[in-house]
């Protein structure tokens, strides 16, 4: 359970940058290609990129295929698709999935929205008089 | 024969009428911390009473009380063994539900965290904050042993001023610090442990509301009630599509109205609630333990 959290933060940031490269690329990229693109903006070891791509593959965020002696990586799904998955998970409070996340607020009806505004104006009134 | 009956009645009262009455009362919202403990005590006491009823019934049916040997030729002993086995089955089912919920929740959260890490940008405002480029106003936390994250969407940031954002983040960090997710997990597991026709979701719903109130109280202590109430109203701005939602006052309305009132300070009420929780737990435990202790004492002397 704890292992999923052990990753040092810099790798997590790199994962995002690597995914952005893969999403932007029209074809699958080799480790070297990803490394070259990222090395332009920051100091980065080739093996680090390899590790990050491997981690992303384990998380099922990338897929890889053989190309001669090298692996070519591409994003397992378009960015929009993953974002939609995430939003569905974050917003879904129905059925058995609703314990997954605890959101700050749920949805309210029109009637409740009016109640909310009324309570808030009471509170604002208190602040001004008190 | 009186003990199993008493325990069975206690278990029934604690699964049906007691939660229903408690869920309709408004006083628990004045003492959310004590109320969460009370709900946990009710749930645990109901389980203990149900198991105790099984054990006590089996014990009182078995051939001769205090006789430790099991006699397969005695029908009474066989019935007693059957009841004991059924009780054990309830325990297994309960543990299975706890395990399944724990594994399922963690797998789903891990996938969500992986997605957040590649889709949302870190923000230096607080450690673990991730900003998601989505228009839907959204704020939530992803609890974890280490590396917990708070996710806020751009849509939420657009609707909040600095003090409101601070209040939201304080609320989310209160959830993470207190591990409210574990409290909810207990109630979710219990909810899943019982067949659909006996379980109700009042306990789970109440626990959910109460932990929100706890996190609200924490944020209120830090920044006052106003920014938090304003943030709640700002983010709850999108009305639900289903009209059915209007049937009961939602937790959001309850929270804002509570923030509009005076800060809760209910020493007596919370002491009474804690006392009630302890009593509930002691009651079935003593009734189960008493005959067993008595039998051991009888066997020894």
C-alpha cells in the first residue's frame, strides 16, 4: 500500500512532462527522442527518462512497441479521454463508487441555491453589524 | 435464554430504529466529533450484539452448560454448532467486506492519483496541491499514507477569492490530517457487509455529513466562518439536474446555515454523547462476557 507513495516528487513531475511529449507527438517516441526533447530545457539523464517511461507503462498510461532494437512509447489514451475518466471519477457520487472521493460540495437544487444565498446574506449582515 | 433474546433485540434496535431516529435529529450536527464516535459505537455495538446473540444462543442450547465437550450424537449440540457456524459466517462476511472495500478504494484512488499526476499541475500554495485544467468547479482531496494530494479545478479557482480558497484548502487539509476517509471506509464496509434488504445508507450518509462538518469546524477555527460559507455557495452554484435532489435538505445547505450561526461550543451535549457511545459498547460486551466468565469460573471451581 505504501509503495505507491514512495516515488520522490521530481519523478512525478517528470511523468507529467513526459506524457505531455507523448500526447504532443504524432507518432510513438523512443526513449532517446523523449530524452532529446526534454534535455533541451533541463538537465536530465537518459536512464531517468527510461525509468519514467517504464513507470508510466506500469501505470497503464503508456503503451510500448518494439521498433528494431528500441522500444517506442505512446500515450495509452488521448489526454482528453484520461481527463474525462478523471472527471467522471471525481463527480460520480452514485452507487458503489461514491466513497472514492470526498468532494468539497455536492450539487444543489435551485430551491437550495436560494436557501444558500439567504444564509450567506444573513452571515454577511452579521459581520457588518457585529 | 434471556441473554440471546436481549442481544438480538439490541442488535435489531441498533440497526433499524436507532439510526433512523438519530438521522432525523439535528443535535448531532452541533457535536460532530462526538456524533461520529456515537455512530461508530452504534455500528460496532450492533455487530457485537448480533454476534453475541448467536454465541449466547448456541451456548444456551448446547447440551449441558459448562460442559466443554461437543457430543455429535446430541441434536441439541448439533443445533448449537450450526448456530455458531452461522455466527462465524457473519464474521467472515464482515471481514470480507472490509477487505474488499479497502482494496477497491485504494485501487481506484491510486488510478485517480496517477491521472491527477499527469493531468494536473502542481501549485506551490500548499504542499500536494494540484490544479486541474477543467471548467467544472471542483475541490477534493486524495488521501494517502504519504503524498496525499488536494485537487482544485481552474473552474473552482476562478470562482474563489484568496480568502475563500484558503478556507477550502484548510477544509481539505483537515480531512487529510484527520484521515476522515478511513472513517467513511468503515461505514462503507459495514454498508456492504449486510445484504441489500437489511442495510440502509443512513449511517454512511450521516458519517459523510459529519466529517464535512468536522472539516468545516477546523477551517472555521483558522479563517472564520465567512470565507468558508462564501466558498461553499460559490462552488455549489451549479444546480443538480434531478429535481429529486430537493427532497431533503442537502449537506451543503446544512453546512452554510451552520456556519451562519454561532460557533459551536457544546460541552455538556458532547460529554453526554460520548457517554452514550461508551454505554452502547459496554452493554453488549458485558452481556456476552458475563456468562462466559461465569462458565469459566464455574468450570474452575
